[in-house]
C-alpha cells in the first residue's frame, strides 16, 4: 500500500477504518490530510471506499484548502475567489484588508459630500454641472443624522442590498414626508452607486431597490380675480408685496427675484443673471442659464428702482432691489415672502389653513398655467427657465422677435387689470 495515495488506520474507540489522503504538494510540510471515516469495518471494503472517495472530490477540496494556506495571492485573485463564493451564496458580503472598499461607510459618505475631498463633486464641477452648496449641506446632514446612527462602524464593502432595504424601513419609521425620506436615502445611495461605477465595490447594491414615492402635491394656484383683489388692497410689507407681484408677472423663482440688482432692470425686461441663497450668496440661476424675461410694466420697474434708491449702501448698479434692512449688502429673508402672502390672503377672507396651501412658488405655476394657453411652449420656457429634453433639442440660444410680441401681448392681456389695481 506504499504506492497508494492514502493510508488506512483504525482507532481503538471506533470499529470503522479511517482514511488519510496524501498531500500531492510535495513542497508542503503537511504530508497527509486529516483523517476521515470510511464507515466500513472490513478492511477490503474500507480500501474500496477510500478509492471511491479519492476519485470523487474529497482530496481535491482538501488540497485546495491546504494550498490556500500557503499560496501568495494578489488582490485581484483574492477578489475573484471571493466573488465566486459570493455568487454561490456562501458569503453574504466581504471586504479585503487595505482594499478601497474596506473604508468605513460613514467615512466614505462624509468624504463624498466634502467640497474639498469629493471626487464626485469635482467631476460635476469639471463637467460644468451645477451642484448647489445647499444640496451638499443637506446631504451631509442626512448622513450624520440618519446613516451614521444606523450603520455605525460598518465598512463600505460589507453593506448589502438587504442592509439598504432594512435602512429604508428604518427611515420610514420617522414622521417625515416621502420626499424628505427619499432625499435622506439618496444622500447615501448616490455615493454607493458612484463607488460601484468607479469600481471601488464590485456590486451595485442600489439596483432595483424600491424607495419612496415622491409625495409632492400639486400646488394650488389662485384665480385671476382673486389675484386682482389680493393686490388691490395695501400690504403691510410693501417690498414683499412687490416681490410677490414680480413672481406673478414673470414666473421667476424666489431666489432669482431676491438676487435682482439695479443692473438687472432693463427697458421692458428683467435680466435674470443670478439667484440668491443664504449659504452661497449670488450664484448662477437654476440649470445654469441666464435669461431675459420680458416685462411690459414700466410702472413696476420704476417701483423697483425706487426701492434701490433707498438702499443704505447707495443707489448704484450693484445695489439690491429687495435689500435687507439690517444688512443691506444682502437681500431680505426669503421667508418673509410667503408669510406676507399668507397674511394678505387671510386679509381678503381666506382661513389660515387655506392660506397656507398657497406658497410663494405657486406664483410660478400661476404664471405658467395662464400663459400656456396664450404662447407657444418654447417661448414660455424661455421666460420661466424650465429645462426639458424637448427644449434642449429644439430651442436655439437666441430669442425670436415674434416670441417677444407674443409674450408681452399675453402678459398685458392677462395681468393688466391686476397691475392697474395694485395699491402700494
């Protein structure tokens, strides 16, 4: 039996023969693999059983394990091996020591939303794609408030699709709107998806996960008759009144209106060159496009110039129209605009609950809804700054004179009575 690839032996405590297979690796210090029972008490039958075991996979498995103990494998070979085990369902998740995906998840997410460290943010900026500081800050807060307490010390590569589904259930336990829950989840899932695309992790665990429906409600808009009544009665805050009126007449966003300076007020038009928010100050308008908004209401332009003239910092081209009383180098607080609107709605008979169903952004929907029946879509988009695939395909970077006539005619027809009834 010396030439056979195994030896048989028998323990005093067992009636069965056991077999030890020879290690085919002659360089290994292990000559024989651990003993296995043949479940046979007669030697001839035990020999036959040992050959059967040898011809099957037992020795191959044992050989593989022994080789793994001493083999020098590089990172790619290890990843390939672990990936196979993962695909077979043997491993739930894995990370390799010192590999990129062995970084703690929260550290990865925190760096991902760090303006100085994030390759994702740098990619966006390099591609001239706008990514706002407010959005970045909200994502950072979501990571700190929700992802960190849940995932704690877990590594990026250890997180599974099941973990993300469980995290969604965790978020769902909070009394938040669906849109807020979605933002919290996306603060982390965008980063994890990017890690997969950048080959830091080898599985896209975000794929196919059901999150939250966007529960943004359709904003209610006022009738033209109510709008006329609203502005025909004097407002307590005249500048908030003027800002609401400009929004109604142009569909401009709150940040775009607050960013207006004297240099942005033209002859029959408003130049939308910037937007304002508290964190970033003056920045490019949403979607990054400056535009000209037609404004055939010279008396309203004069009213805006009137407020510029009272700016404590002086009447100059950089002076804000809607300057803040305490810090005139900045615009007024955006929160004052919807508060003034709600107060005025209650003054004309709306209940407090009903008044609060209208927000400042409702004016944007008001403008688009009424103007859409009077002007073509391309012309309307040139005024509101909305971006759609159709617009990108069909709209050239110049404005057509016929559009101007169409827009200003519709504005005067639709909103002329409102402007004529305004009381300052």
